[in-house]
C-alpha cells in the first residue's frame, strides 16, 4: 500500500509533470483554433488558468518534498522551457504564466524534509482537485474532437493529435485514481510501456508531418523513430510478464535516442534553424514527455 512519504512524493511529482502537460494542451488548443471559435479559445484559456493556479500551489508544497531524480530528469521543466514560452507568447499573443516556470526552475529536494500526516491529507485533497479539473478538461477535449471529426469546426492540428491529447489526459486521470486507492505506481509496467511507446511513436509521426517539406534529412530521422516505436509497441504487447526487463531495456535505449532527437529539434526550432510549423513549446513538451518515460523506465530497471 502506498502511504506517507511515498504517497506524497509520487502524487506531487505526477501532478507537477502532468499538470503542466495539461495546461500546455490548453495552450496548444488555443493557438490552433480559428478566431470564429473564440468561445472555445476562452474555455481553453479558463482551464489553462485553473491549472496554473493549482500548479502554483503544488510547486509551493512540493518544494523540498520531491525526489532529486524528478528534478534532475528535466521532466518538469527543461533548460528550453522558458525561452520556448517567451517565443510562443511573442509570436501568438497567447498568455503564459512564466512566474510558474521560474518557480519550477527553483525547485529543490531536501533529504531532511518532514512528511507529516497532515501533509498527506492535504495531498490527498489536492489529488481530488486535479481529478475534478481533469474530468472537465477531458470533457472539453472530447467535445472538440467530436466536432472536429464531424467537420463542424476546423483546427490547425491533426485530428489524431487531438485524440493523443485525450489519451494522455485519460492516462493521467487513471493514474490519479490509482494513487487515491493507494496502489503502488510500479504495478502494470507493461501497460505503461505500451502507453508510452504509442505516445513516442505518435510524436515522431507528428514531427514528421509538421516539418517543412525542405527538411528532408529530419523527415528520415522522424520516420525511422516512428517505425522503431511501432516495432517496439508490437513487441511490448507480445511480451510475457516474466520477460519485462528485456523489453524495458530496449524501450529505454530507444527513448534515450528519441530524447536526443527531440532535444536537438527543440533547440533548432528555438534558434530558428529548422523550418516547420512546430511551435517551440510543443517541441519542448514532447521532450519532457520523453524525459518522464525515461525516468519511469529507469526506475523499473533498478529491479532488473
Ligand atoms: Fe502532451
Ligand atoms: Fe504527447
């Protein structure tokens, strides 16, 4: 059973990672909708602000409490995040709360931190607030997705990418439910690897599809990652529980490689050296998702 320090740390780390991911999904939706849908742009903006509010609170509570590994993994913020936000704000006019990013960049891990029962209760309530916000967010994304599918609205993202944002939201929500039931986060490792392999493969496809047609070399790299993760996804689905370590090692190696590619791409986009319609925060966002997956894999590999 998950309790005390472990429950507090796992909850705070999960919310810091996915809370930001969800707030950024709202930003991506905002900049992808035509002005005709200003009602939806405003709805996304409100949800984004709700996430920013609860994230501020989470950062305050998490300072000192979270593990050093979660800070060092660059899954919460990367050295590119602040620049990416500034550029996206400048180019689109969308509002991004950068004080939150600055606060996240200053997060520390304190080995003498006191994990009290009252903090545990507080975190349990905080998780419930994220659950409520997530239910609202998933409902919003699903409404958009249905209308997009029926061609009642138009968006400047792929329909399958909107579906990808829903899948990530559902994965986060399910993880929150499991945490509240005090179930160990290392359970069902194969299911997690199936989820993340799919996500990594889709990122490679989206990068491929959003690059300028002149970026032929990058096309090939992105395509090869899409193929690699498709192969690994199939293999992971066919893996027997007793062979988890073998596939986890393979997934770890592939994710390390795609993380390098995403890091270089984010830097290239920020420096205006890559021609694409990928916004810099989206590039950094997919890099953080790879960093998170790497940490999940690394943590499991300790048992292998
Ligand atoms: Fe995402
Ligand atoms: Fe993603």
